């Protein structure tokens, strides 16, 4: 898929079609949700990459804590992440 061949006219036609299909109110919402999705994807990729490169860092810090403290920290981390909003 080569997107380098799209000119100004083609991009304007795509924009007009999107405006007609979704309306002027929904386009900013769709753009914002796509941006959030891309940011979340990049964050998850970097987290997975960090876990692969440094697998022992988390296990060492969890070993130093008692079992009760480690579960409390994990529970706090899970509660801090909000559920992503779903598009209808």
C-alpha cells in the first residue's frame, strides 16, 4: 500500500466523503479517539518492549516487598488505568 501517490485533490475528496458520511460533529470525536488509540498502542508496545529488555527488574523489586504489599501495588496500578471508551 503506497500512500505517497495521493495528491491534494485525492485527499480533499477523501475529506469531503468523510464529512458527508459522519457529519461535522463526529469527525473531531473520531479523530480524538483514533489519537487516543494510537497513543495507547504505542504505550503498550513500549511497555512490552521494556518488559522483554528488562525482565528481572520487576521480579527483583517484587521480591523485596512482602506478598501483601506487592498485591496492593498491583491492585492500585490496575485501578489507576481507566477503561478505554468504545466507539458506537
